[in-house]
C-alpha cells in the first residue's frame, strides 16, 4: 500500500510539472503574437508599435505646448529651427507665453507636392496668450484673435523620424 501512495504522489507531481511547463510555453507563444509581436521596419529597427503618422506629429507638437512641456516640443523641431541655445530660448519664451493652444483642424496642404520625407499641413488653432505677451515687440508673438491658422512643414530626419521644419503664418 505504501508503494501505491509513493507512485500516486510521483504521478501527481509529474503531471503538475508537465502542466506547468505546457502553460508557460502557451503563454510565451501568445505574448509573441498579435499586437505585441515585434516587426522589423524598412530601417531595420525593431518596433512594437507603428511610428506615429505625420499628422500625429503635428498634433503632438501642439499638445506638448498646451501641456507646458515646452522643452519636449522644442526637441521636436529641426536643428535649423531650434539647433542652438539662442533659438531654443526664443521659442521657449514664446511657447511659455501661451496659456492654451488647441488644434481645431489639420488639413494636408499641397498634398501633390509631398514627398516621403517632407509634408505640409494647414493647421487651425485656438490660442489664448498670457497678458504678459502683449508687451512683446510683436504683440502676442503674432498669435491673433481666434482662430489662428499656421502652415506647419515637417520633414524626416536622418533617423526617419518626423520633425517640425517650419511654423509659418502663410504657405
């Protein structure tokens, strides 16, 4: 009878071990498929999620300003726009005077002229400026009464990521 319990005990332990191992393999297989699966882009980089679209980049840029995450917004600009400390400071002063900025619409502009690495959007914004900005050389830095329209050009950098190339009052 004692051998019977010994065999039963060993059988239960082995079955639990086999069950545990099979569950681990199934879970591993599921975690490597679907939305979590890794894919390799054309640049050879491994990515979990697709890169944001060009329109997402424009929207993110203004959202960062609205959330007062000014250094992050400036980091999204090309070196030509904000590559040195003086330029970064100039943009920082202007963006810090914005109390609120909300994207109303984003429309592709001259889509026929787009390339794989450069695009332009007509962006309509609702902007509220700090009263401190009224005394600037250009009052309120040129942000007129609402709505404000800006033409935003973006281009891909050498890493294939979109950056803000220009922020203008006209195309």
